[in-house]
């Protein structure tokens, strides 16, 4: 018999009651043995999990972690077979053979949790599963049956450290990672405070013939392959920046943040010393300014010259720098500016939106994969749009009540107009506040917003006899700037009454 869980709204009170009991139990168990706390928690029936398991789209069990305190005899194979019969069109929460399941898909696998009864919180279990998946993505990249099976020890360790008997612990990734491997400590120059860098060593299971653990940004290409040595001698230097901007209706910059990182991907068999020579750019930020706001890996050392950085690279991926730039007065031009005009037609219950979008990027570095969104009033009936850019497409999304536009390429050093017409079912003064923002997302390959550039790379090994080694190494420099959120506030003084 299959019974769906009750409405999710009814779980809120149960979650609050369970959470209060759980906090009370923790307070009472602070002065006693931890084992007594675990037994007390399981006896109360708080978040009693039978286990957590992964399965593929082909209905194959990938990994299952059954919990010792679970007294229910269950098997994930029956639930997987049930999902296959239903063509994987299974609700988020379902009861099957007296066991409650919570499941969702992530990348190329399904992750599911088996619960004892319906007194446990769906919200709490979902949050735990999402945090577990997010942590595994940091270690393995894309979750596939192959990556999970090859790193079954790491997956099992993550579940062990994130569970107290049968009760999940919502541990933040930066708190959990030190218990899984030897994380490299690093020190911020400004604060002097030692922090833990988001870094995972590639040789977690030893330096064997195959790389076992991938970082989230690593490519699918293995570190050690069966190719010839000439094809394996490659070094990639990746400088990636994430831009977040908020600009008000008058053009004033309200929020500015750049999160950058310098990654070194070494496809060499041995450790190597890499020297980076940065270009002194008067229009951008200096290397000393970036290093002053950076968390630096212990394998990175500065040279006497202000434009030289030395890195000891191990085979695999090393995050050498992680920096943050949020100085609004920095001499860096914003890639996009917006001029907005909103014309109301109260008698026709229509709004005309005219946007002039100017791109100040260099002509050789246009914005690609650009998408935008204009949030519309709640009383919108329909909407349409057009643009002077020929390859821009428009769509009115009723679910999110917004006009969405996309273009594969927005040319640099150019400006284009975006026009939209919005038909309404009612005319209200509150529409001026609902039609308030336009958000852009885009990428700029081979360009950094901070105008930081690397002029040359020198690679040497510990063996000085290999004089021609540096000439044989293939060296690549890659830049990428993409946006987390690029938001414009629209003018709200356009509304006029229909009287």
C-alpha cells in the first residue's frame, strides 16, 4: 500500500516541537556521556533514520548506508524497483511498505533517506540531504555512479560524520571538512586570523596511478593517464572572478563585490615550481592590492618583485589564491550600464518598458551566454518584448511572472535597446513598486573584471638536470568573469492614476 505524506505545511509544528525536544535533550546531555545522549535521542524517536542510499537512473543501487540503531528490517531495493515501475515519477515524500522515503535527483543520481515514521520533519531531512549533496559536489564534482563508487570511502565517511546515531547533524561544510582530511591552513594578510581554505588535496587516498578525488571545478580528464609523457606535461592557470553588482535607478553603485580565485591544474607526474609574471596594468588593480585582500595557500610565496608569484604545484588542482574585492572606488569600469524609461497607459491598462543597455567591455571580449529577467506586477495578463539585437529572444514566464530574455552574445563596446509591452488586468498604485528590478547574468571568457593579466609562466622541477623540461611543458592561461547577480533598480516614479 502506498500512502503519500500529508501536506508539507502540517510538518512545521512537528518540526518545531522535535527541534525543541532535541535542543532540550542536548542541554541535559551536556554533562553526561555522549553515548547516553545518542541512546536518549533514539529512544525519543527524534529523526529516526533507517538509512541513506544512492541509486541511478537505471534503477541500480550505488551505495547504501544503513544505521545500526534502526530495528526495522528494510531494503532499498524494493523502493528502487517501485520507482522504476513508476518510471521515476515518484513524489518527493512517499510511504512504501511501512517505511517513509524522501528522495530527489541530483546531477545523475538519486539520493534518498528512509524514515521510521511520519513524526519526523520533511524540511529537516531535506536540508540535511541538500547539505550532504553540496559537500559531496565539492569533493567529487558532478555526482555520477562512477564518481560515487570510486570514492565510496569518502562518501561513507561524510555520512558517518554528519549523523549522530539516527539523527542528522546540519554541520556546515567548513566545519566538517577538517574531520575528513588534512586541510591546509592559510592566513589572511589583513586580519592575521588563520582560516581554513576551501581546498581538498588530490592525493587523499595516496599517490596511486589514478586520481581518486576531483574538486568541483576540475575537468573530467584524469591527472595520470596512459598517454605519452609529452601529452601529459600540461599546466593550466585559471583566474576566475565572480561579480555581484546592484545599481540604483540614478546610476549610483549601491553594492559591489568580486570573488576571485587563482587555480593551478598540474598534469605533471611530479611536483613543480611555477613562477607567474603578472603584467603591470595602470587601468586595473595591482597584484599587491589583490594579495592584500586574499587568502593564500601555504604553497604560494611572494617574490621580491611586486609582480611575481611563486607556487609549488602538486599533481592535481591547487587553489593558490582566494580573494575578495569590494572597494567601490577601485579604478575598474563596470561592464554594463542601464538607462530605463517606463511609460504608463492607464486607459488601456498597459505599460511600455524601454531599456537602453550599454556594454563597456572590450570589443575582443564580448559577453556570452547572457540572460536577463524583468520582474512584472502581480496583475500582469501577458507581456511581449523585442530588441535591436537580432539574436536576442524573449519569453513571458507565467510561473515567475517575469519577462526573460536570452542572447548567446552581446557585443562589446556597443549599446542596444530592449522594449517590452505589459498588459494588465487591474491598475493599482502598488505596481510601481512591483516593477522594480532588472537582473542580468552573463560570462566573459578570457577577461578578468579586475584587469589582472599574467604575462608569462615559468615551470621548473626539483631535478636541475632536466634543463629542457620547461620548454616541453604546455602552459595555458585561462580567464573567466561571470556574474552571481547583476541587478538594476528601475525608476518607480512613473505611475499615474487612471482617473
